[in-house]
């Protein structure tokens, strides 16, 4: 035993994504802040490999992402065996299981919410049961935006003092050290005179990719010269429907799904305009990364993004599901380079002051110290 308080981080997903990135950041940071991180996973994959490469110890509670009462029994045994002092759950179902395990073992629980998708938020008995358990048993709930804080307070029926906003953060020092290894235009055959538009995010219904595809079709009809690259994990029926949409609109040569992008900083530095077409979004790390790279952004008013982008000052916001507005604003930025540059400069300044990862980690440290005393202070 190291003598440091052990914190069990729990998450239900195994691949790349915003919540997974935040959890990895927290686990790695706490190892150097007077705590010992242990991460419980529901299977092997990208996240497990990332954590182990950073020296974070991981334990697979299940290998097939199944979560039920057998999972709960394993979780409780793990808490006792590893002498866990605090449970920190990320995402919704793991927050439910962690809240029950915390009640049964007498350990404090923090539940971090990253968005409003999934069965946890449905208005049925299962959703109400899960929300009730977290509301009763979690000491604190963390949300990644003020928008989410209001939703959690209302839907879980908890007081504002128990819900803390901790914005996701970006390592700006790392961003400034990025050495571009990826040449997007060369790799994907983008003409030098075409506006390069980028989106980043796994293919999920919440990302609203059908609307940016519709916007691309409108731009094509107007004779606007562009290419759109969408970076993120693909697969499943939604990916198939989006590919079919591209074929029906006859724009397969203009829009490409390029899969998971390991070097997001390089991607953001090389695109001309970043677009977030989401229908619901807790915050949006990718938007912060784009602004940190000095790229002008267009985002939907889908929740958290309006806390990142001030319309007409640090970027542009448009209504959710409005393909025409997306097309109009993309063309506007492309044809008004001075305005776009002004948005990018203001955007860079605003995210540097508001979304630095050091602020995020300091806020989590304070929350841990509240629940565990100063035992974790180095």
C-alpha cells in the first residue's frame, strides 16, 4: 500500500470520446496530487491502453461491457479488496452502480455527468430508479457545464449546493508544442483552393451529422468549393444511414468520414472552419480544441457549446437542426476572412482563460479534499 487515499474511477465505455478523455485526465493527474488512482473498466480497448501507457492501474470488472448485479458484486469486492476511499463515476449507468456500491460500503461517491443521452434520462421506472439512487447516495454531482447543472438539479431533484460545475479542460501547453505530422489536404486529396471544414466526434445520434451533410449538399448546389472531413469512430446502422444519405445527395466526393483521429491538435490546426452540428451536447472538448488551435468555429445551441462560444464575438452559434443556417454561416466565414480571423483570435483568448486543464484538475482536487480531508494533499 502506498499510504495515499485510493480513488476508484469508474466508466462504462471503452473507446475514445470526451468523457473518456476527462476521466483519463483526472486519473493521471490524481496520481501526482497525493492520491492513488485505480480505474474499473467494462472491457479492454482504446481507453485501457491509454490509461496503462500513462501509468494508471486498471482492472477489468467485465470483459463484455455487461453491467448487472454480477457487475455490482464484483465492484463491491473490488472496493473492499483495494481499500478504496472514494468512488468517482463518469457517465450515467456507472453513476447508478457506484451510488449503490457507495451506500453498501460506506464510501463517498462523486458522479460526473457529461451529457443527457442514454436510458438514465428516460422518463420510465428504470430511469427514475437510477436517478433516485444517485440523488440519494452521491455526495456530489459534477456537471461539465452550467446547462447540465440546471438539468441535473431539476431532473434529480437535488439542491444546487450538491451540483458543481467543472468545465472540461485542455492542456494548452501541449497544444502549443504540437508538431504537425498529418497533412490533411495531401492525405485526403483536398484541393488547395477548397475551404476545408472539419467535425470531430464519434458517430452518434446526438452529434447531428445528418444536418451538416444536408448543409454540405446546399453548399454544393450553390457552387461553393469545399471539402468536409468528419473525424470519429464509425460503425453500426447510423453510419450506414449517413453513408446512404451522402449517396442520395450525390456528395460522396465532398464529404468523408475518416475514422478516429489520434492527432486532434494537428487536425484542428489544418482545417479552415470547425463545425459542431450536435443536437445535444454537455460541453464540447472538440470545440475548445478548435478554438485553442486558432480555428474559427460554428456550433449549434445544443446546451454546453453556448458557454464556450459567444455568438458574433468568439464564433458563431446557430439553432439545432438548421442545415440552411449551417451552410449560410460556413460560406459567410469563408468569404469574410478578416471577420473569421477576429472570431478565431477572440476564441483563442476566451478558451485560454476559461478552459485550462489546470483549473479543471484543481477543482477536482478541492472536491476530493472536501470528502477525504487533506489526506490527499502532496
